[in-house]
């Protein structure tokens, strides 16, 4: 763009750094928040700043929280027998928005000794009986699950993972081979 629009160009570049935002979307967003609806832009800036200052990782599960311990870990009514291991804090939000799970979580977004030690502490603290792996299906995820099963073999745990297969409403011709294979292997009686 032409000289004299440095601040606008910087705003466009900032939007482009967001996941899933390309040049055209970044231009639309920058124009909207800086020209079309300035109050929406200021509100967005305030909310981003506020969230950046107040959000942190839960000291128990690594999920998102505004406190040292998140509301899920602090809830005595949750089923502590179940511990769902996810890849990132956003995965917890997906489960919670749908209300399909009442157990606890642990975010394992980096495989290092400290995180594995924290996972072990979480299992012990909650006396968990079942560890549910809710990772994005892949060969790497399967290898990670095997690695974790080995690292946690001294616990009396049932290891499970979320089911894989064909999404509802998707034609078989549009299904990848790995998903089709998992669907055949994981078939259920009717």
C-alpha cells in the first residue's frame, strides 16, 4: 500500500498473523475496526488486553483459567474417575460447550518430563480410574498414546481413546482411507 498508511498496514499485518486470516480478511477486519465501527474496534482492543492480562493456565490441568485453579478442577461435582487428556486448552472448551462430558481434563500440549510429572500428579490427586485420550487422530497420536501408556503403567488405569470413523452425513466417497479403516475396525453391533 501507499506510504502514509503505516498504522493501517501494521493493523492489517497484525490481523494476518491470526490463524485462518488471509490478506483479504485482514483488510476487511482492519477497515471495519478502524473506520467503519471504531467503537467495535476499541471494544475489541479492550477485550484482548483484558483477556491477555487475566487469562492463565490452570495449575492442575493446564486449561484456561482466570484463577490459579480453573472452575472445572475446583468443581467437586465433576466425575474424578474420568480424566480426559487433550492436546490444547481449546479442546476443553469444545467438550464443555457441548456438555457431553462430566469428568476432569489434562492438557498435554508439550511432551516433556514436567508435563508428564504433572499428569501423574493429577491422576494421583483425583484417584482417576480411566484415562481418555482425545487427540486428533493420526499415527503420531497413536504413538504418543502408546508412549504415555508405558509412562503411566504403574497406575491402575483403564486406557481409552475417543472413537474414530466416518462423520455423520458424509458420503463414503469423501472419506479418507485412514478414517474408513478405523470405522471398519471399530464397528459396533446393532
